[in-house]
């Protein structure tokens, strides 16, 4: 699915103080595109992602995903739209500790209309042979790959990732990024990754840079690298 932002603004108000978290953002993301969003802490990355994905609402402006106008939806419609179309990955894996790998993925499958088979997705993230393990028996990277499988199993059309490798070391981060890129290629899922690490931009189709709540640069990346080709620092 493609995404379009028109003059999107988000203002947080607390008492007298107004904070612009997103300011007059205009952007089009194509179906199947791989986007990396970069910017310093507090520049509005998470807010932008939350607004695009309907987890939060803009103060003004229009957000469309294909033909649906997200910014006109009420909470109930947004919840349904998110459940049917969107996948999320965060820095914390949020796995259920009392469920094993396959059962954690099953939780994601239950919310899908036409979901994938659990084993197919576990195969894609390289965890098929560990499906009976519990989260505490897995490394950080493996746990993050379970959370990717859980998000992917419902066949989302767009995958939103906020600092998916923020808690991981370089090697593990590359393993997780390589899985995300593969899913983008295999399933043509539109992929949006927020990160502090400019190197990760080398993997994307386009790099969006934010500063002080504004989009300050949109750069095409002609020479896309694999996770293992990027220079981390
Ligand atoms: N719920 C909120 N209430 C008030 N201000 C907020 C709220 N959420 C975010 N902000 C402010 O909006 C701005 C953008 O925050 P945001 O979380 O989007 O930044 P970010 O780029 O994701 O930062 P980081 O890299 O640290 O995660 C910041 O100035 C932040 O303090
Ligand atoms: Mg953030």
C-alpha cells in the first residue's frame, strides 16, 4: 500500500507550552517501498510514524493510505484498519513469556483475515527449528525475529518499525535487518524503519531526514546494500 501525507502537523500542548512534533509534512511513499527515517532524538520520528499508522491523530493535515483517508477515521475505524493492514515492530519485543515461539506467532495470526501459515513465516525468519522454545531461551536477536514473525504472519501491507535494532548489538541487528529486508522483497510489504543509525539508510530505497519536527531531506538511494554490506559506524 502507498501512503500520502499532506501538510501534516502534530502539536502537543501542555499548559501554555506548544510543542511541534510534526510540522507541515508532505510525503508520498510508494507501495512496496523501503524507507528509512533518520533524525536526532526529539525530531519527531516516532510521532510521524504513529500518525501515519493511525496510532495517534494529527492536529491538522491529511493522511491517506491507498484510497483510505486515515485522518478522517474515528477510533473504531482506525483500530480495524490497523488490524487488517498494518504491522508493528518496536525496540521492545513484547513477547508473551508464558507462550513458546509458535504460540507467540499464533497470537499475531489470529488477527489476520488471510494469514500465512506459522511455519512458513518461522522459516522466513530462520526460527522454524526453535518453534518450541520460550522467549527466555532465546537471544535478543532471536526474540526480535519472533516479534517480526508475529507481525508478519497476518500479512500486513505496511510494516512500521520504530528502532527495531535499538536494543541489539551490531551483528544481531544486521541479522534482524536482513530478515526485514527479505520480507520486503518476498512479500512486497511496504517497509518503514526508524533508526538513529545513518548506516541503515544504505539499505533503503529512500532516506527521509527529520530535524526539529520537519522533513529536511528526502534522498534516493541508488546503490542499495544488504545488511551485511553496511559499515556500521
Ligand atoms: N505525548 C507527548 N506530549 C508532549 N510532547 C510530546 C509527546 N510525545 C512527544 N512529544 C514531543 O514531541 C517531540 C517529538 O517527539 P518524538 O518522540 O516523535 O521524537 P523522536 O524523533 O522519536 O525521538 P527519539 O529518537 O528520542 O525516539 C519531542 O519534542 C517530544 O518531547
Ligand atoms: Mg522515537
